[in-house]
C-alpha cells in the first residue's frame, strides 16, 4: 500500500514538474511566473549604503555619460550633480528588463515629485520607436533615454538589465545586475535617504 502511495506521489510530482517546465517555455506564462516570483521577494536588488571615504583616500575621477531623450535633448550625468540618479539599462527584446518595468514605474510614481531624484531609463539599442511603442502598450510613463557615446563599464557590464543608483556626488551608491523588484519600501527609503544627505 505504501508503494502505491509513493508511486502516486511520484507521478503527481513528475506531472507538476513537467507542467512547470512547459510553462517556462511559454512567454506569457513565463512573464507571469517571473512577476510572481518578484512579488514573493526572490528578486531583491542589491542595495548597500555608500562607504564613507577616509580623509586620506585619493580622489577617484568620477565617470559620467551622456544620454538623449525622445526629443533629441542631451543630458550628461555630470550635470545632475546634487541629485540622486536612478539609471536602468534595458532593451525592448530583454524579457527580464520588461518584467521589472512595472516595479520601476511604481518607484518612479512614488518619487517623481522629489526634486532631488532623477530617473533615466536607458534603452541601450537606440530603438526609439520600439521603446516608445513598448511604453505605450504597457501604459508606462517614465522618461526614456538613449546612449550618446560609450557607457562606463563600471555601470553597464555584459548583460542587462542593470540598474545603477548614483548619489548626489555622482558616485555609485548601488548597482544591481539582473531583474529585480524596485517597488519595495526598502528601495524607496534607500533613495530618499540618499536624497536627504
């Protein structure tokens, strides 16, 4: 009798595993699964408080980069000194990038009236029309930017999505590679604390 229960249990386990594997290969269910896992807290961004420099630490040259918006207006991150800058590097073809966008929208909505915080969602492939269509389709209203030159490799590595948060001095306060849920109170508080310094 135990063997029968064990066999049924194994069969149910195998059926569940096969269904989950199949669901992972269907794009629409994969995105729902990824968003669900983000809401469960499995994709938390890495946020660490900036390390205070010792007085005798040599000053390292800060990096900056230029980006253009849909209107062709160019902004350089060096001109944003005095603000906390949330930069998300993404592309329209990147599934994890697309999955984290709603959480970034939530964060943007919470902080958009803070004059000390700036959001730059940088579509790295310069696909203006595709990026605009994506934002409209998903009902997202965040500012889209495109690279105007090289992006520092301390910001963008070999994969996307990557999110970089710069403090008011232009230093990296946090950098997270991979999909994450940015709608949490922890992320909001991290940025607010930086903006109040």
